[in-house]
C-alpha cells in the first residue's frame, strides 16, 4: 500500500513494512543466485525459501531469518523468469562492452536481475529500487567498490526501463 494508506500507518508499522520489503529483495537475490548456481527451477527455490528460510527460527539463536513480504519476493522471482532476456539485455547495455552480464559476479548478476524485474514491472519508484539494491550490494560487498558500480548500472537500467519517471 502506498499513498494515503501508507501515511495512516504508525512509524513502527512503516518501519516494519520497510524491513519486510527489504528482506524480500535480499531473499530474491539469494534465490536467484541459488537458481543459477544449482540449476534449480524458480518454483523449487521459492518453495525452499518459504518453507525453510523466510521468517524461520533455527535452534541456534543467531540463525533467525527475517520475515519478508512474500508477495514481493514471488513477484520479483516471477518477473525475472518472465523478463530475464529483456533484463539481461538492459544490463548488457549498461555494462562496458567487454563485460557482458555472463562475465560478472553471479551475486551481482542476481542483483541486477532482481532490480531489473522491479523496474520492468513498474513496481516501486526507480530511485527506491536503486537505493534498495545498492544497500543490498553493500551487505554482500562491504568494501564499497561494487556499490558504485551497481548504482551506475541500475541508474542506466532505470532510465531505459522507465524514462517517464525521470
């Protein structure tokens, strides 16, 4: 929900919703990575994440999974499955000619695909998508170099996918 409905929520409710949305995006990147690395189908990976990862508590108290917006998680994964060719082409156009998408780090590839699905399907505003995925990149690559690269590539992709928003 956005607009007036979002404004009626308490700050705590908005923060919880944001945390669930961010978690869905992180899980989507992880799931896309797993799909590629293990050659698994989207349905199989989504079922595994729902059954064993999203919001589950392990016996080890340090192994608590965060709740996530499962609808967003599903929408991102299905968006990548439906639009992967288009997303990969947009990513390739944003990358240096000598570095097509199949030559970049698989985590970054998963991240570009997840963000690309949100951009193509016109979900969240492009700036929100870019900010969120740059933040996710920083969690996976804390030294900071990749986040500048991700920001530039996603900005290019966003301008291509949704020029009307700029």
